[in-house]
């Protein structure tokens, strides 16, 4: 697979196993709140908010929770004032790691993120050290049983997608952020169910890891994602299905 989000695929598979729903809701509420604060509470006029609400609904978040988060962002309800911060670094095998967080205390968050990197043999770097390796892209996953690849490619490319790739049990549709909603809606209007849809930071190239480096890097990424302040973790790791199964069995 090319410079596609292999880590996103790994996360999608792990999500059903981990099922940390409460923590996920907290992260989604933060994203909805800050999106509403920056771009207003109208989902039709605020693409970032529209995406955040879409992801929240995909994860069965109640509408009351969504509405409260929007009102906190617009100031209609009192709420915590979060700010967005990014951290960059390298995993123990040299993989690039980009961490996007929302925090009400920068000093606490940077200290805790640095501790996680160090714990697994990674290292935080300067701003800009790995961000250049990633591009913001819409990533839409479709289970292979839902549609034929040629049909999906026809629908997606006609609607404005950049590419359609195949990976294990799913197809991955990549699209520029400004065309994300049009492509997703075209796929769903064609009667094809989407397994997931989100705008992520996608690596331009990937780095294959095996053995101890793969194991420690996955643990690093897992713990970063589990941090309360972290919204998204992007990495350019590429670990084969066989290696994932071997590490899971170890």
C-alpha cells in the first residue's frame, strides 16, 4: 500500500476490540466544542463541525450530548476553554509520529506526552520535524462485502475522490478535505454503507516495522491515543497483517 494511512487501518481493527466508548465520547465532545467555537454552531456553514458531528453520530453519541457540546463552543453554555496543540516526534523504530491534542493546560500535556514517548524508546522533536510528511485527507472505509471495487471506484472518483485502495478486509477512499462530504454522500446515496469516515493526517510514505520495534511503536501509539487530551495520532508505520497477528499472539 502506498502513502496511505496504515495506522488508521490498524486503529479501525483495534477499535472493535478496545471499545473505549466513554473516552471516545470525551474526545468527540472536545472536537465539536472547539469546531463550534472557531466556526460557529451551524453545521451547514461549518465543515469542521459537520465532520465532527458525523463522526459522533457514527459512534452512537446521543443528540443531547452533541447539542450541549455545540452550545458550549458557541458560548450559549458555560464550558472549559480548550486550545489546540500539536506535538511531533519519532517512535523507537524511527517512525514519524504526529500528535494532535486539545488541552486546558499546555504544561501538563506536553510533560505527559514527552513521558509516553520516552517510556517506549521514542523521542519528541521540534515543531515541523515530521509534520511535512503528512497531508490532511478525508479517509472513507468501505467493507469489501458491501460493494465491488470497480463500482466503488466509479462512484468515488466521479464524485471527486483522489484514490481508492484495497487493504485486507476493506477499501479505503482518500479525498481532499473540501470534497470529503460530497464523496461520502455520493457513496451512501449509491446504497453503499461506509464503515468509517473521517478527516485524518495521512502519511505520504510509510515505514515498514517488524519485531520489537513494531511492538514498542504500537504500544507508544496506543498509549498516546488513550491520553485524555489527545484527539488524533498519525504515524507512517506499516505493519503487515502477519506481523500484527504474531505480535497479538506473543
